[in-house]
C-alpha cells in the first residue's frame, strides 16, 4: 500500500484544522531547528555567492531629505548614523531615519508550519528547508547590497550590514511561522518590501485577509509558492494511505489515481487565486519546486525586488 501525505485531498485545498499546542513537541522542534542553523547558513551563503555573480547591484535612490522618524541605535548602526542632538536629550542613542531608508526596508516571512515539513522522497529537501535556505540566501544578498532587512513578526527592527547575517538567520530559523501557516498582520513602514515564502496550503479566506492588511501603506510584496514535485504531479497509484502533518487524520483511498484530475484542478485554482490577488495589488507571484536549483528562483525574485515601486510586476511559473 502506498503511503504519502496530503492535506484534505477529498474536500479541497485550504481546509485545515487547528493544531493542539504541545509544548514538548515545540521545544523539540526548536532544538532541531537550532541544530540545523549552521549548515543552512553555509548553504545559503554559497547560493547567495552564486547569484551575486549574475547581478550588478541594486538601484538606490540616495539618502533623500524627508525626515521619517527617530529610532533607538542597534548593533550594526554606524556612529555616523547617530543623531547626537536628539541623543543628548536622553540617555539613549538615536538614529535619524529619512523616508528612503524606511522605504527600502525589506521584510521576510518564511512559513515553518507543519505542512512545510513534507518531502515525498529523500532526494529532495523538505519545503521548510528549501524555503529557509532561500530566505537566508536572499537575506545575505540584501545585506551585502546595503539594504535593511527584518523578519516579519519577530518584533525586531530591521538590521543592516553583513555582520547581522547570523542574527537574522537565527530569527528566521527560530520563528514559529504561525501555527496555521499564515503571515501575521503587522503594520509595515510605508513602501516597505515584503517577501513571503509558503506552500499556501491554508484557509484561503484567512490568508488573503492578512495579505490585504499587509498591503496597507503601499507595501510591495512578493509571494514565493514552494511546492514538492509530488504535490504538483500527484503520482500516487492504487491503494494509498494519506496522513496529515498538521493533525492526526488518516485517509485510505483504494484507487488514488482517480483523485489526480480533481486534485490538479484544485491546485490550479489555488495558484490562479494567488496570481489574481497578486496582480490586483501589484505584487509578484513566483512558483518554486523543491526539485529545481534554488539559485534560479533566488535570482528571479531578487531582481523583482530591484524594480521601481510604480512598475508592474509579472507573474512567474515554476522555477
């Protein structure tokens, strides 16, 4: 009997159930993530260096003169960035931010919920590992380009400078990713850039509601749809046991191949819905399969980040 995983293959994509909180399981998962951090960082840096050879730096608008806000000095800020007049009014150091600095901040959210742990074969990484490597490699490239990078939902200010790479990596790998795999509603700075990596196998109404919130203030976003090849091809034949990763549900199908066409229709509908939403708000949508080289997708959505805010973004298929 074949054995695999799929979330609610009968009733459709995007219908999930709440996971019971299990502190012991979460602690164990956190330990495993921390153990994987060094090799993930090494792989991400290698991929970033490969991509860096094919780019020529990001266009930058310059410092500008429009004042945005004062914020507390954090590790990685230079002494030249400190506003000494404002700092003299208190016992803390403050950095003066002009509008271009906030507008150029890039925020990353990587889905690390249970459905991302899936890999059909040992020859491909799990969706979670691939999404984390892409997130880390993008972070490395952006820091090298002088951008300010933050992790959505971690409550930290964006970082700047390649010396912040390890700290941002720890935030990305250690982030919960949301119990339901949906990015949180966070008020972003005006005209910020946002990159979301997920399999998007979650309740679509809740997902789009949160994505709509993230568009407030003119934030430009990029959806990176990460899927295992088996999730696209549905290769299952004969009697197959499907097990949920986010619950304890099991489903035995006598002739799994009979689900292939209706399943593919639902997956196509999911992709079309995401692309339609992205097109409406002028975000981009990129597909990535875990059996494809990661640097190809990384180069594509890195270049999308370099496009001017008023330029229309294009939808891209599997990479």
